[in-house]
C-alpha cells in the first residue's frame, strides 16, 4: 500500500473516530505518521495537532449545525483545560516515557469502567433526570445573577484535571474530554462527543502555537494528505453521531477506550520490566 493510500485510509478512520466519538484522533494519528509514513516522533506529534485540530474544527461546525454542541461550555472547558495542559506538559518532561504510557493505560481502563457503569445506570433510570438537568445554565447573569456553584466548581476542577492529564500523558485528549463531559457534567453521549470537538480544537491550536514558537514543524506533504482525508471523515462522523443510537454510540466509545488501554499497556509493561 502506497504512503498516499495509507494516509487516505488512516485519515478517514481518524476523522470518523473524532467526528462520531469525539476522541481517538491523536492516538491514531501519531502511530500512522511514525510507523506508516516515516515521520520522526517530534514531526508526528506536531503534525497530529494539525490533523486533529482541523478535523475537530470542521466536525464541531457540523455537530453544532446538528444541535449537538453546547458551545459556551465547550469554549470555557477548553480554555481552562489549555492552562492545565501547559502545566502537565512541563511535568511530563521529568517522567520516563514507559511510566507515562503505563499511567495512561490505567487511566483509560478506569474511564472505560466508569463509562460502562454510567450506561448501566442510564438504562435503569431511563435517562429522565439527565434530560431535565444537562442543559440548564450553570451561571446566569440576566435577569438576575444565579450560579449553580457546585456544578461550576465541578467544571473548573474537571477541566483543569483533564488539561493536566492531557498535557502530562501527551496523548488521548478526546478520550479524556468526552468522559469528563459525560460523567462530570451529565451530558448525553451525542452532546459530549460534539462539545468535545470544540475543546479539542482549542487545545490543539494552543499546543500547535507553542510548538511553532519553538521551531517544531511537521513534514507537510503526508500531514496535508492525512488532514484532508481526516477532515472529510470528521464531517461524516459528526453527521453519523447526530443520527446514531446514543446507547450504541456510548458502548462503542467505551469499547474503544478499553481497547486503547490494553494496547498501550501491552507496549508499556515490557518497558517497565
């Protein structure tokens, strides 16, 4: 299979994952760029930000038009997460790569388990309570000031934690953002996936700006091919998310999280030993 064909096929899969599930792009993009397209790790991690950022932006626009994005919460979450990501990235420089990968796999297993528990509870309750509360404003300025301070604090803590973990582990932003939005803010899966694309767009743009300022640049040929295919897949994935069964979408996401955790652990544990 030629590099161009690899880029087109892999890009389509990356876009579908990001558009439909709100995560998976960076985890898929980096290995494709390194192992299939011959990029260095620095080029791959920088190039993946271009692929994921552009795909997330287009997917977010499509999801917003479909009514599956809470824009204000996505922007606020993304800005807070960006600050945490900077701190986490600096801390990761002092930890061995194998330890980071092992920590990432443990985190993903925990997230997958929590998502499964949430699905079981949602089926038992029928999602009635969630439908009444997830779209209520957290802070309202007019006509009078009102604040659901516990929920506002939860947003602040969760977004900061997601940013720290994303920056510290270096991969899996969507895998952290979607569960955080779904579990901490009680968003239905289609809203969590759509809103996460806003968050990923913001954090990817910030990280890319930092890397560009330090002279890190990707090999633009393979990256552009991957980006075009991924962006197309992202739009299709966002449309799929608007029509898909929420329970099946959530189950697919949980399975994807667990699969990534197992694959990452398989790579990290031999290095630790």
